[in-house]
């Protein structure tokens, strides 16, 4: 088992109180597995991704543990966590277009970054990785502004995986790109796993049909909690959680992406995470809700590798 | 291109001022000049009439003005008749430059450093920020008067007037240079301090902005040490500060002129005051022209520096040539 997350709770400190963006999430990720993380905007996907590599100043690790390859990650300790960043856990951020220092040539920046982490730059390896994603070697002698959006995206992917991390977090890496580029980027990421550049990956997106193309397993989150986690095919063909079912039904046809129909077909909105209601958080919008739903449903394994947090599942 | 246009407009305005003023400038000036010998009066009248060339058409006058200007000829001063205006200006320029260049450059460098440190440490931030705001909000005149009064009049530590002691003659002895420095200290300090606050605040805000930008976040996520992230942030934050220097230049010059007047420092500012008091038109015109030229030249230099320092403009130009 590559990654084991147990009852993870991460809150945002705000003036009006704690926002419980991650409120007890548990899951496991196997070696060489790509986990697609899906769910509406605001359900806590980014928070989960950031918790695994670097929490921002307002995030607070309230409870739970994260274990990577048998070692517990000190996710709440920024300083100690540094040893794991880049080497063990890495990130392809949502903002790849602006992730590179605009006033440094890319090759120089990569060299400075590597040396600052105590790594001697391996030029042959870097050039090999550029070839793998189809970037010309000249990009190293360019400033970020001279690269197209897709090139910057691939450059960031190369940089992030240069030290062959165990876990790669890719957060909405495709949302800034057009449809054909999205698929190419998703395939390139899967290729990284296939080539062993990264061991396992969490691929975050609100676009479930894109996730389906590369993920082995899909995990659906709702309002800071896990709703359902199962092999990708099971999620799409036999979802058990009412929320997942509504998500899948709102897609015209899996594998075909319709820009204005993704995740839009569910009436109502998720509860505030500032003071979330007790019981199942999907209750307000759930057509199947009944008395028992006032209690919180645990994520039960109803079939091998198929977890659902619903009393009706 | 922009520089050329600005220059032409400035020269034209400079040329127009005496010509479209009410009254007869020549008669007025000659009368005001207080020259007693009739021969001198006649010489001046002829000189001025010839210079203005009122008998010639306007376009000819305008052309003459340009020709004289390009020869570095600003006319003859009335206040210190018959010294050429250009000589009077050249006598004052070293004082103004000696005051401005160190105060502008030092306040810029120190202010940037201070702002960068402030962005790093909360304690320092809590002092630099309010002090910086007080300093920038202070008009140049104000701080200068305060310093002159406090350190000059009350404490008596520094002289409050002149470029050097009246008892001395300019020479290269250590004693004179020390005296020069002594007179220079207060006007320099007031210029330095007012500008310092603005640069420090600007830099602090720019650094904080850069530290929150995406490339900083990305580097931090990859565990890059703060040292590297701050180095990048500082470098990128300095670029807008260079532009800021170009934009502030006019204000800085105005501040220097006012400060000179407060300290009776014998630079261009005091010259302008003298020219106005003595209604010395040519001197005023010449000084104004000289300042415009100086600011334009400084702006041009900063522009070049910016192109050299910012790799993006460099890369862009290389791309355009390729
Ligand atoms: N800096 C913050 N301060 C307070 N609340 C936040 C902050 N960032 C995110 N949140 C809240 O945390 C929840 C989860 O956000 P996020 O993880 O960004 O969701 P997702 O990535 O799934 O769209 C949301 O309800 C959001 O409002
Ligand atoms: S637990 Fe109840 S409210 Fe929640 S999803 Fe299941 S049926 Fe709906
Ligand atoms: Mg997000």
C-alpha cells in the first residue's frame, strides 16, 4: 500500500470559525494506482491535495494521519514535511501557467531548484523527460513567457516528477486547457505512471468523464467527506451512492465531455462547512433520505474495494 | 521618440513664456536690471531686442531660439550681468547633482533592502511601515525645515545655509572638502529620508505580492528553501521599483529644488529663486530648460537599465529581431 489516509481532518481558520473542509476522510492508494478525485467545487478536493504536500497558512491539521510507504507524513509540521516534498510527494498545480518564475530561464531555474534541494542536476535525465513529453530541448534556454500554455503545463509536469516521487498530486491540471489538450495531458500523466516516473497519483478534477479515462479508482467527495470510492468502471456503471448516481446521470454519455453539462444537473447546493449539519451531509438534496439519515453514515465496504457512505447503499 | 516629443513641447513652452507675457519684456528687464551706466543700458536693450528678434516673424524667432539652444546658448544673465546663463547654471549644477544623485540612489537601494526585510519580519514590519508612511507623507519642505531647525538652529551641529562656509574659498584641501560635506549633510538627509519611506513601503508591498504569487507557492510546495524563494521575489519586485524610480523622478527633482531653497544650498533650486526674485528671465528659462533636459536624460537611462535588467524585455527584443 502506497498511501494510507486515516480519518484526516483539516480545517481552515477564519474569523467566523473553523471551516471543516476535510472532516474525517479515510482511504488507501495502492502502488502504481491512479486515484481520480471527483466532486463538486468546494467539496474539499484541493484541501485534500494540499494537505498531502503543503498546507497554506490558514489550514490546520486537526486530526488523523497520513502514511506514505509505511512512513507517517508530518503534514502539520511545515519544516519536517520539507524532507518529503519533491522527493517523495510532488505536485502539478492548478496554476501551471504561472508556476514558473517569469524572470529566470527555465533550465537555470530547474538547476537552482535542484541544487537548493541538495540534488545534483542530472542533465541527461532532464533531457530524456523532455523527450518523453515532446518538448524540445531548447525550452531550457527560454523564459516561461516564450512557451505556449500546453508547453508550460508539460514543463511543470516534467519538473515536478524529476525526482521520481512516490506520490504525485495533480490538481485540476486540465481545467485551463482546451478539450484536445486536456486528453493529451491526462494521457501524458498516465504515461508518467506507466514509465515509473511516479509510483502512484491522485488526479483531481471536477470532470468525472475525464477522470474515467485515466483513473484506476475514482473517489467521490461531498462536503468534506468521502461519498463513494470504487474502481473507475464500478463508479460509472454501478454507482451506489445517490450523489454519485446523480453525478453520473447528469453526464450525457461517459467518455464524451459536454462543457455545460458536467456536474450541473443536481438541484440545491452543498451545506456550509462552517457549521455543517449532523448526519448525512447530502440529506437536503437526497431523494432517498429517511429518518436514519440524521445519523452520520460510515464509509462501509459493501463489496471488495467499493466503499459507500450511505445508509441506503 | 517620446523623449523627442516631450523635449520639443518643453522647449516650445519655454520659448513662449516671455513672448506671450503682457507688457514689453525688454523695457521691463532693462529697467529692472538696475544698471546705472547709460552705455550699459543701451547695450542691454540692443542685446535683448536682438535676441528676441521682435522685428522678425514669429517662426523665425522660434527657429533662432532652437539654434541658440542647440549651441548651448541660453543668453546672458541679468542678475549677474554679464555672465552667460549657461555659466551660472554650470556653477550650480554640481551642487544639485551632488545632492540628488546620492540621495536618490541611496534612498532607493536602502529603501528596497529595508522593505524586503520588513516583508520578512513582523517586528520590523510593524516599525518600518508606520515610519515609512510618516516619512513619505511628509512634504520635503517640512522635513527640511524640521531638520534645519532641530539640528541646525537648536543643536547647532550643522550649518543651515550655503554650500560651504562664507569664510572659505573653494579649493581641494581636506579642510574645505570636509566643510563641503558638513553643509551637504542636512539637505542630503532630508531628501534621503523622505524618499526612503516611499521606496521601503513600495518594496514591502511588492515583495509580499511576489511571495504570494504562484511561482513562489509552487517552489514552496516542492520544498525549496525560503532563501531561494526570497531571492526570486526580491529580483522580481525590484523591476517595478525601477519603473517607480522613473515615474518619481519629477517629484524627486521638485523635492530637491525646494530643499535647496530651505537650506540656501547653492544649486539649481536656489538659482530659480534668485532668478524669480531678480526677474531674471533668461536665467529662469535656462534653468528650466536644463532641468527638463536632465529629467529626460535620467528617464532615458532608467529605461535602458530596465531593458537590460528585465530578461523578459530582453527576450522580447531578441525575438523581434530574429
Ligand atoms: N482559505 C480558505 N479559507 C476558508 N475556507 C476555505 C479556504 N479555502 C477553501 N475553503 C473552503 O473549504 C472548502 C473546500 O475547498 P476546496 O478544497 O478548495 O474545494 P475543491 O477543491 O473541491 O473545489 C470550501 O467550502 C471552501 O469554501
Ligand atoms: S445516507 Fe441518507 S441522505 Fe445520505 S445519501 Fe444515503 S440515503 Fe441519502
Ligand atoms: Mg479545487
